[in-house]
C-alpha cells in the first residue's frame, strides 16, 4: 500500500471516529435531500493579525469531508452559490456544547491527492 493510500485510510479513520475528531454534520444541496456525514469542523471567532499580533474579531468556520463520501452522496459538485437570491448549499452542525448552527457554503477546496474537501462556511439565516 502506498504512503498516500495509508494517509487516506488514516483520514477515513479520523473523520469517521468521534473519539479521534469526527463530528456529525448534515449537508443539504440547493435542490434535493439532506445527507449526514462525519467531518472535521472548525468555528473560530478571533484571529491574530500577523503584522501586529493583535486579535481581530471575525468568524471563520470550515468543515473537511472525505471526497469519496461526497461523491457517493452525489455531492461531487458542492460549492458556493454566487447569486444571493438562489438557495445555497447548507451545512447544519452543533458546537461542542450542543448548540446548533446553520451555515452556507461559500468556498470549496477539494484536494484530490489527499481525497479531502474543505468547505468554508458563513452563518446562514434562511
């Protein structure tokens, strides 16, 4: 087995095992049914300005999912929707305290070498 294959299997184990980091998320396409996945999730409210070292308020949320699971669900073309009047891809996830949040997908970064896609999110109020 190649090193790349080993890394991909490790990602699969990490994302699908809640004890090692996997976290449930429900993704709903603009048209169609919602699908549940396990993901790696981040939701950060403060970042550091590298030039000044000062904390800057600004929410950055993202999730990472396995490409093969997105493809199996028919979500291989997931992405941000530029038209604000159109329904976006939506991700529903709870934080560590069980509080639910709804986000829309604004950017997608698939890594076909690692078999992982990172979705950058914004708070969404339908």
